[in-house]
C-alpha cells in the first residue's frame, strides 16, 4: 500500500516537472519569436527615422519612442493571453530599444547641421513637463482609489517586487508615451504652410 | 505655439525678394531648423529676440520691418 502510494507520488512529481519543462520551452519559444519579430520591426522603423530628413529630429525621436512603447505593450498583451501576466512582463525588456534614440539625427549633427533649436527646446520642455505631470496625477489617482477602496486604516499586503516594477517601468512608459504624444501633437499643429 | 501669435511677419515676402531664398537656406543662415522657419511663416511661433535680430540681419533690414505687432481683438480687450 505504501509503496504504491509512493510510486503514485513520484509519477505525479515527474509529470509536474515535465509540465514545467514544457511550459519553459513554450515560453522561451514564444518569447524568442516575439522578441525577434519586434526587433526587426523596431530596426526597420529606426532606419526609416534616421533616413527621413523632412521631419525634425525631436519629432522622429518621439515617433520612435512611441513605436517601441506600442510594440512592447502589444507583446505584453499577446504574452499575457498565452501565459500568465507575470511571465508577460518579460516583454518590457524591449524598452531597452529606447537607448537607440540617440542615433536619430546623429548624421546631421556630424555634418554641422542644427538639429535642435530654441523652438525644439521649448517643445521638449512642455512635453517633458506634461509627461512628468501625468505620472504625478496617475500616482495620486491610484493612491486615492486605494484609499477609497481599502479605507485609511487598512493594512494591505503587497509584493515589493511587483510594486517596484509597476512604479518604475509603468512610470517610465507613461512619461515617455505622454511626452512623445505631446511632442507629436505640437509639431503636428505647427506643420502648416509647408512650402519651399 | 500652435495658435496664431499677435506678431505678424514678412519673412516669406522678404525671402522671395532675396533671390527666392529657400526656407532651408534661411534656416541654415540663422542656425535653426527648417521646421522653425515653417512655423514662423505660418505665424504659429513667436521667435526669441535674438532670432528676430538674426533674421532681420540676413535680409539686411530692421527688426520692425520683418515683425509687426498686430494685436487681436481678445488682446485689445485684455489691454483695456
């Protein structure tokens, strides 16, 4: 009776480990494919933004940052549909492509062209302010909702890792997305009367 | 930025009277981007004093020959 019980236990343990391995293989396959496809899309768009000289450098950089955000969020949604939401957070590694933004406009700068002037600086200042202000508003809103939902004297257990991740990565995505959108809106409103 | 400013300018007119200078040529000479010249001509951007002097210098005219103050009805009401 005991040996049969232990044999059953070891079989279920073996099955669980096989399941875990299969899940890991499936995760790395799906994640790898998504990262490769997303990287190709991002690099193609980056090349287009480097070559496009008709738009201002700040506008092209904003477009690129926005594309990286969109691709990352799409990957995250796709991954959370296939796996659990914790595993889908791995797609936020794509945000590292923001680091390539500096390449846009570098060639013009090397040729001695003005890439950012007083108007661009003003737009950048307004966009950054809007981005950080939206982060602050969201933070206060989340705090307010939590206060209203749980009450002022409630004790809420929360994982430091998850909270830190959402605060840092979520905040970064929010600030970058809002500032990129504001930048694009301001350039779009000014882009009238384009002649030679 | 975006909406029409209370300062009108004759940049486009002066460009055409200066050997049909292109927006890019003017932008290079006053050290700004072409998009800023587009926004200036459209009246969507008010330049700094320094940029206004640079633009006037390129055309060889006074600043007031390039930029004119033209208050809107709202601005006049504010002043009153």
